[in-house]
C-alpha cells in the first residue's frame, strides 16, 4: 500500500476519534469549571405561635379574684397546712426515737442486776430511764412510811373491824342474807326474801348508787349480780372504815324501805 494512502487512512482515523471524543471532553470541562449550584432552599414552614391559657382554678386566679376575707382565709389555711405537716413529721420522728429507746431498754435494762444499774445503762434523755429513776425516787421517799406501818397487819385489823361492823349494823336487815370474805376483800349478799333467796339485782345497783353519792365506791359481783363487793386499799384507816360502815348502813336502809 502506498505511503500516501496510509497517511490518508491514519488522518481519517484521527479525525474520527477527535470528532467523537472532543464534544464529550468539552462538556466535561465545562461541567467541572462551572460553580457548584446552591441547594434549593427549604420551603418556609407555618409560623408557630404560643397561646397562653389562663387557669381559672389555679392559685393565681383564686388570689386575684378574691376579696380581703377570702385572701385572709387562704393564708390561714396555708399556715394550718404547714403546721399540720410540722406536727406529723415531728410525731413520726418522736415515735422513731421512742422506738429506739424501747429497743435499747429491752436489751440492756431488763438484763441488769438491779433497777438502779439498769437505769444507769440507759441514755440520759430516754423516757424509760426517767420512769425507772422516778420509781427509785418514789421508793426512797416512802421508805420511812413503809417501815412505820405494817401494811399486812393493818389489813387484817381493819378487815376484822369492817366485818364486825357490817355484822352488827346489818344484822336486822331482812335483805342481807350473808356477809363473807377475808381481810379487806368482803362481800354482802342481798336478796329480796330470805326464805326463797330471790337475788336483789336492782336493789344492789340502788345501794351502789346511793353509796357513791355519799362518797363510798362499792363493787358488784356474784353470779346474779347481787353481791356488794367491799375492797378498800391496804392503807385504809379506822376512820375510813367507820365512815364507810355508816354510809353503807344508810344506803341499805333507804333501799330496804
């Protein structure tokens, strides 16, 4: 093939390549050199407005719509509420302290050899120590009286005097069927009729009420509630016995009539 024809063929191939690639290269270059387009702006949303709603039941509305009396009442209620909460919290705390003191007393006081040593083991402000020390102080103050008076002998003596006085004073009363007991524990059984021994329940209550009005307290016992119980304290004196016998005689006499 002649050289001239080869050159023409080569030129034709080059021209074809140039005509094919050149437009794409130019377009690519233009695209690379062009400034980057800004992103589209987002559409503006709806405007949000904050709406304030007044609470007609709130404290502010209540305060603004109240007169002087209502405002004073509201202030008093607030103070009372604060005071109530203060009392509740204080009482809960005090109960907690008492509980701790009780636990300590249970562990230490009752295991002590004596009451004095047990009291010394407790804390100074403990209520249980106060009770123990008060009992010890009372014992010290009353030692002289206990040594000067024989309580047991006094109970036997006064008890015999009461029983003898009851027997003498009520011997002629038809409603008294029996006087029984020992020492300072005596009973007077009342009946409506000695022959059939119908229990005098209502009469017993009347005697108790009359004696109470005159200053003597009597008890009631028995299966039928018709026994007057006489149980004076062990420190009762002869003067107290004479007064009680007189009152009982008057009360039974009034009911008997």
